[in-house]
C-alpha cells in the first residue's frame, strides 16, 4: 500500500525453546526515521533480521512497500543493512568498497565511480576514496559503511546499532549527522538501539520492545511524556514512579504514576504551595548529584517511595549543592505531569 515502507503482521520467531519475537504488528511509513528500542534480548535485532530476510518467521508476514516478501531471500528485497562492525573489505580502497555493490549489479565502471564519489561526498568523506579502511578512524569507517549502503539507493536502510563501537562524543556527533543525512536522502531508516537517548534524539517514531513484544509505538515526545506502561516509563528516561499507598497519600489515587524528574521543583520544606493544580510532597534529600548544568536530587518521601528531581544550576555551585544532603525539602509539580501507567 502507498506510504507504508514496512508492514509486520503477527510476526513470531522462535529459536528452539526461546521465543525471540512473540507476535509483533507494526507499520513503518515511507521516509521515516524509525527506531526499535529495547534492552538486550528483547527481540529487536531479530525483527530487523526478519525484515532483511536473514531469518524466516515462524509465523506471520513481512511486507515491504506493499509486497509480501516473507518467502524472499535478502538479495531479492530492496533493502540494505549496516552492521555494527561495518563489514568493510580491508584489501579494497574506500572507493572500491563503496562501488562494490554496484559492480555486483553490473553497473558500468565509469558510472560506478561517479556514484561512489557522490555517496562519499554525502557522508563528508570526499578526498578519502583512495585510502584503505585501516587508515581511517572509527567514525570515518562508519561513514564508509553508510556510503556503501546509500550508493545503491535502496528504498529501506536497516541499521543494527551502527554507532555502538564509537566513543560517546563521536557517537553524539554521528547521531546528528545520521539524522541530517536521512532527511537529505529521504530513504526510510530502521534503526536498532538499546540507548534511549539515542532513540529520542534521532527518531521520528520509536517502537519500544520488551520480551519479544511491542510495549509502545510513538513519537519521542509521546514515549517520554506519555509512557503507556511502567516498563516504558522506567526504560526510557529516569524511572520515577509513585506507587499504591505513596500515590494515594500524595495524589489521592492509587496505582502507578510516572513523573519526569525535570518537571519537579525542589523547595524548602516550609514553602507554601498554594496552587490547587500542583501536587506536593515533603521528604528528605537522600542523595544529591552535581552534574554541571543540572543537579539531581534523590528524595525519600514521607509518604513512602523515592522521587528524583532534576534542577537547572542557575546560581548554584558544587559546594552549595552538597549542603542539601540530609535536608528537608518540599517537592512540587503540576498535576498534568503526573502520568498514570497501567502495570
Ligand atoms: P541485543 O541488543 O542484545 O542484540 P536484541 O533485543 O536485539 O538484543 P535479539 O538478538 O533479537 O535481541 O534476541 C532475542 C532473543 O532471541 C534472545 O533471547 C536471544 O538469545 C535469542 N536469539 C536470537 N538469535 C538467536 C539464534 N540464532 N539462536 C538462538 N537464539 C537466538
């Protein structure tokens, strides 16, 4: 069907006794930057491999651009996969690595060269075509792998933790570059990661996986601000839950509720919060962590339970912050930031 790049229907995959994918229904739209996020073992890589055709489903169906590809081999699908280890050929130059996919497809040599150079320019590696992979940094090797993926202009690019081998600074830089690149080329990207910040930074939409199932599919803001389950609330962002008796005392209602740390203000215990739409809870600062631009307060509530609050450091210093440990405080937040999460 028009507009849908990938459709998964009742997809299941078992390996012997292990159920890796336990029934997944999902639609990924054309041109989306779509991330599959979840802890190790949650099934996201298996779903990616099912889309690529490296695995056959035990049950269910995979459609690409409206075509049922469930029985097709990887090379019969208009898909390219970028792996974490890049899988570059060490004996070939960068240019040859990029042009290789075109060679297989019998594209004439002159055209191969032009297209390889264009792809290298897209990933900002012009001028590096004659080097061998060993003469490049990790980030540059990553870019070569991307150029190789882009040169054939697949409809769909699958990326399996492609930034996993990079150090944090480079990783953050590549996240922004990859997102910009995706916007520029307009190809649908399906990106596997276990890093929630990475998923929130880059994605148009995110699917959160847990034990082979989808817990929630939504935009980064929906996933973060409106977690659909307590698993999502604790896996994405800092887990900050008020449960049962504590929730009843503070909010006047039981169940499990999530409040994001940056929505909570830390006041002196004696402060008066005279706003009916604000919730408030007193407690003792158990721990305080100075993070440079922000400070994290861990507060044991008198009502039971513990909440984390994140405050911007406008005028405070590390010394001021340390003095908070053990002090009595009052936490307050707007009630609209309290999200009820079904267990
Ligand atoms: P990671 O981030 O660690 O790669 P993941 O979320 O991608 O985790 P999968 O790799 O999809 O998870 O694995 C899901 C489950 O299926 C795990 O329990 C894993 O051990 C199992 N599994 C995956 N591939 C195979 C295989 N070829 N044979 C047997 N079990 C497998």
